[in-house]
C-alpha cells in the first residue's frame, strides 16, 4: 500500500508527451517540497521551474546536466542519464534558513503552511481548514464562534487580503469559526505575510494570505469522499489530458439546516431562546493546470460559495440572510531560462449579500460588489546575490447598496452605485551579502480614481541576519487601504457591506515596524520571539448616529487614527511521533475618532490582550493519531445598550410596540474570557488501493460557556411591569462529532 501511495505522489508531476522527458521533484532535507526552483539545461538552453508540490518535467536529450537554483538554497547540479524519475535535495545557503516549514514556525514576517501542518489542528466537525490553522500561530486571533475571520496583530479582520496566485479573491466566509473556509485538499500550500510585505502587495493594512491551489494529478485519478455531521464533500484530482493537463476539485454541501429544523420543531411553547440557527452552505473549488511546454504553463482557478441563514432569537425577532461569492483567475507563466520569469494574470471576483431583520428593529438591504483585475510581473536574477521583481496591476471595482424600506416588500431598491479604478506599479530588490545578511527593499505606487483622485507611495524594507541556527530580522512596511466595511450588527458578519472612499477622504494608512529572532535547538526545539508596533492614520468608521438604512452610508463615514503593539512568543518541539507547540501573544489595540465616545480612545472589539494556544499531535502508530488544541483569550469589547425605548408603528393596523435599543458609548462592555479544548482521534484503515479515515472528537470538550453576543430580553414580573434584562447567547457549546473520509 505504501508503495502504491508513493507511486501516486511521485508520478503526479508535470509530464511531457515526448519520450525523452526528465521527471523529478525538489525537496529540502526535511522532505518538504520546494516551489519556484529554477531548473536549467545548458545543452539545450531551456529550463523550467518546480510547481507548488516541488515537481517538474523538462523535455531534453539524454544525458543532460541540470542546474538547480533558488534564492534561498545552494545551487546544485545533477547528471540525468535515463528517464527514471528522481529526487533532488536542496541545502539551505545557511544552515538555519528554512523557507519551507510545516510546523508553522515564523520566518522573517512570513508563515508557510502545508496540508501536513494543517492536519496537526483538530478537525472540528470533521473539517480541516487553513484559517483554523493560522489562528493557532502567534499574533493571530479569533474573537467569537460567530466570526470566521482572523485578526492579525491588532488589526481588523477585514484588513486582510486573501489571494490566489497573488490575485485577490472575494472573502468566502461561512458562518461561525468551526466551518472550513478554505479546504486544504485544494489549498494545501500557502504563505501568510504579517509584516515585511512584498512590494507586489498593497491595499490591506494587516496581512496578506497567498494560496497556491493544488495543480491536480496528471497521471492518475484520485478522490476523497467525506461524510460529516453537518456537511459532506466530494473531492477529486486527475488528468484532463494525461501527462499534460490536470484538475483538482472540491464540492461541499451542508445539511445543518435540516438538523436545526428538526430540533426547533421539538421545542415546546414559546421557548424560542433555545432555537438553533437554520443555516445552510454550499461551495465549489476548481483548479486546472496545464504544462503547455517546458517554458509555458497555464493555470485557472475558481471558487463559488452560497450561504443562507435564518435565526430566531425571540418570538417576534427573526433574521434572514443570504450571501454568495465567486472568484476566478487565469494565469500564464513563461520561463525562458533559469534567471527570468514572466507572469500574466487576469482575475475577477464578485459578492452579493441580502439581509432582512424582522421584529424589534425593522431593517434590511442588499449589497453587491464586482471587481476585474489584471496583473503582470517580471522576475530576474542577475547572479546568486541579486534578484529583482517588477510589475503592475489594474483593478476596476463597482459597489451597489440597496434598501428595503418595508420588510414586507421583497424588492431591493438601488440607493447607491460607486466605483473606482486602481492603477499600481511596484519594484523590489533582494540582495544577499556574504553568508550572513539578506537585504530586501521595495516600493509600491498606487493611483486611485473614484470619488477622489489619490496618489500613494508605500516603501518596504527588511534586513535579516543569519548565523548558525540563529536568525534575527528587522522590517518596516507601509500599506494603504481604500475600502471600509459597514457593519450590519455590532459584531462582524458575512453580510456586512464593503464601501469605497467617500469624496475628499484619504485612504487608511498603516506604518508597521517589527523585530524578531529565532533560535533552533538540536533536540528538536525552536524558539521564536518578536515585537511589533503599528501606527494607523485615516482609519474609517461610521458615526454613532448612523442610519439603519444603507442610503445614509456616505453621510456618516468618518476618519480617525489608532495604534497596535505587542509581543509574540512561540515554542515548538517536534520529534518523530510528537508535535507540540505553545505560543503566547500580548497585545494592545486602540482607536480614536472625534465622533465616537466624545473623542476618547477606545478598545475595538478585536482587542485581545492575552492569547494563549497549546497544540499537540501524538502519533501512536501509523494508524492512530491524537490532536489536541487548547486556547485562551481575553474577553473582547462589544457595544451594550444602556436601555430600550418603546415606539409604535402608526402604519401598523395592530399597533404593535417596537423596541429600540438606546446606546451611548461604543464598545462599553467587555465579554468574559474565552477558553476551550478541542480534540479529535484519527484512525486510518488501508485496504488495497483505498484508505479509510475515521475521525472522532469534540468541540469545546469541557463545555465552557463562551458567549457569542449580548442582547436585551423583555421580561414581565409579578406586578406586570416589564424589565429589559441583558442576555448572552452561546451559539456553540460542547459538540461531539464523527466523520468518515474515504480516499482512493
């Protein structure tokens, strides 16, 4: 069985159609794939590069002397005498420089992830996810069970950019933090930048997550069937044209809404406080990769998601939401030789959301967003010490918002239509000095044309020092952001509204400086410590008297400032059968707006002072493994009403009273601390060419009550007087689960 699995993994690289085809894979000493390695054959003056899984193929006459080069690894050569597949192991230019990392260790401002690393985190409800994995590393937190987003170094979750092949995609948020957003079956290779951003990245303040979709299997058809408690998935990889073009696809659908409906029917009387949300989601991811020749590669990607939610909090309070997203891009890569690479990408993204709140506060509306993106870049290597990158990008974006003046009407009325064009150019130089220093300098220029015309220049710089197994780095980056998110509630939800700059306003600006050090210890320990400080100007929010009707958006957009600072600590231990990681983040985030809280600085709802993560994976044998994850985070701030006003709708024939919450200061209430334990046990059962994995575990093992949000509930006492009692809602208590994964 192991030989069969090895054969599949080994022969899924790009294969050419001619007989004289060189097939190979490039890995590190740890066995991890190295992407972007230049392979060059001087005899024919042709070359290629490795893909995201480290594989390559090259048509050439044999014997052939191949040269392997990469900016982070020592150059090596290999004499190929036959067409038998082979493996090349690259050694770091410095013993301590490890650019391909599974355990999640931090390398200068970057975090690399792979499917193996993602699998060390418990598969909640049987689902593994890239974002769940990223939330276990220092400097990154999540806030509550309803919010699927991540918050990086004191920034907001909508200040992150998600990219496929360096092209931004629409956020594909599913409700709650336990449902997978990005399936590692497709997204098994990614890089997170939380500081020291490449010059090619701009438009977000906090982080950039660049994902490389799986290119598929060009030789054999393989698949996976997953059956879980709330959803099931069908996944496959295989050749479209054998040895030439391949695909990878993942289709998921949920039946959580059916389970919720059955449960809600069993609830007796008016005990609506115990009703489960009726939530359904579907998503489809598809990747296609084609090796046109030894110099040309073409890839395409698309992801579609669709969600619906009905939530009843009280007898007369109900929320109905639905949202959809689509993103796709086409990329062509031309590599004429080992030192030059050209890339052209064309992408598009769109999102739609619609909400309707019935009961205490009649409100509703819709939001549409479209973007078209074109990007071109060139990478050149002058010598082993100097590499440079230059390129440009154009984006056209359009935004539409709409009102529902009466929730009884089922028609959206367009109330605004905004657009912008963004022109961008960038350049970056990487210079390696001697055996100990790496210098990176870059510049990003943007010209924004919308309600305002704005020019911005964003410099970046980073210096790294290496010696033995010790690494020290210092970096600086300036970024800008032109979009703001209008919240539907006081907490972030997938139906919140993206909105571009209003006339006369400046883009949000963040200047970040960070310093970090990492020390490897021979017994399998790695220690990382870092400091960061972020200064932010022209931050966007909406004034306290913002209307619940979306047409009032432009009248209430306001600007302010803020900062974030913190300390990160990460300790990881890895042996053959045990992986253990502990990390701690101490941070503070502040915002200040003249129109909010009388101009006093406040803690935003994603300010988490203390965050602790302990993650362990124990492999008892080749068939049994146990994953544990314990997290602790300080309580976050939320906006709590100080009272409720009664009003009557004079157009309502029944004259039913309407409860309107009364607010004073924002973020005036701190929720209790959060902590929980997740666990799952995996059992692998191989049979011939099929492998069955059974995952059993639990979310929130000891059933700690972590409130998701607070609200007012009217209660009548014995004297028939009504009081408004603050209540907290716990959406996700202890949840046991079992799931089946069938691979072939």
